[in-house]
């Protein structure tokens, strides 16, 4: 599982930060979270083929989160994208996307399936699920959690008594199937250990709310907006964004293991101060940078 931060700015991009977008690569799935202006160029700089995108999760329809969608769709069309792109977004998404595409001369559009969402499980695949909850922003806004399914890990200590350590047949045990080896039956429930899957939560644009805490609960990695430093807390109620302290408290209350900050205001040429403020409350914090990648 690999994450790439394609854009970490808020409403206005800077010389170093593009509009909001994050790419999650998981096995054969490419999940793009938001698609701000310039995202297709950021994909190229990150050496990510746009054709790898299978799902687009839209947090809300403010321009800094969606103005890259028409260019991305044209890019996919020009490169003979053969899949059906799955798009998820808040109520009103169908209308907004239709209007967006009507505003440009588009020579055909790729196949896509758009689903407007509010809460609960929106996608259930073989190895993961995606859940969403409504957040507290000026316009309808969704947060998303990617939850990897529980896995079975081979219990090598248990298998020593069968003189079995490496063998293709171990794959069946990982599928939860019993096996016969050297005329002995080995039960999958004894030869495997259940390992909890990873959870990644995306909170992009919100004021503090219970749904953000609920969605982020027990995340291995919480990615959240952090538009301002703590001195600008008076702006939170009016503009509905998070400060460093609010983002850090969200990580702490949700019992997340790691926090990554993104969506920084243009007023910060250097976000070290923001990272340091958040660390005073939640130590395992890091400020994202454009094109930063990490394995989860």
C-alpha cells in the first residue's frame, strides 16, 4: 500500500504546493482522493500513470478539490482508458459534474459510474472496504476511510512440528483452507494467525465534529486538513477548517496511530511551525509535502 501526496495546498496554490489531491495505490486499485487543478501534471511528476486510477473519492465541490477533474477525464480518454471509473461524492455531485463537463468542448467521455454518498459503507471489494461520513463544512462534504480486510498470517512456529516452512501449499492456509501434508491434516485455524488490516482515514475540510472522530477511530494513518496555525482559531467557526491544535486533538481522540497534516493556507511558505504545534499534542505527526510518498 503506497500513498502519494499530489497536492497539499488549500484554496490558492503556491510555488511549492499544488491544489489538493492524494493517490492511494493498493494492489490493482488506484484510489484518487480529490482532484484539484493541476493534478494530472502532478501525477506525471510522481511517475504515476493516470490509467492506474480506478476510483475517485470527492470530498466536496470547492474548486481547489475538483477543478482538475475535466483535465483528468480528457487525459484518460486520450490514453484509451478502458475501465469504468468509479466516482463517489456528496449530494449534488451528479449535477456539478454534468455542469462541469458541459462547460468545455469534450470529444467524448470515458465510462464512469457516479454515486452520491452520505454515510456508511460505499464500496466493498475482496480485500478492502471504503466508508464515508458527512463532515462539518460550508458545503456538503464527506470524509472517507479505507479499511483493509483482516488477513491470515502463517504461524511458522506451529508448522515446525510438520517440518513445513516454505511450500506453495501454504497459500491455501492463508485462504483459510485446511491442507494435507505428508498424509497429515493441518487445520487452517491452528496454522494461521489473524492480522488486522490497515486503516487510512481522509478528513479534508471540516470544522471539529463527532463524525470526524467516529470515522477516524483507530486509524493506522489519519490524513487531515490543517489550514491554519493555532493563533487563527477564531476563523474556525466561520470558515470551517482545522487549526494545528484541532487536527492533533482529532488524532488523539480518535486513537489514531499516526497523523499527517495537509491542505495548508498560502500564508505559510514553511509549514515546520504547523508540524511543531501539532506535535505538542500528538507526537507522531508529520506535515505532508507535494510528491511525498510513503508505504503503509
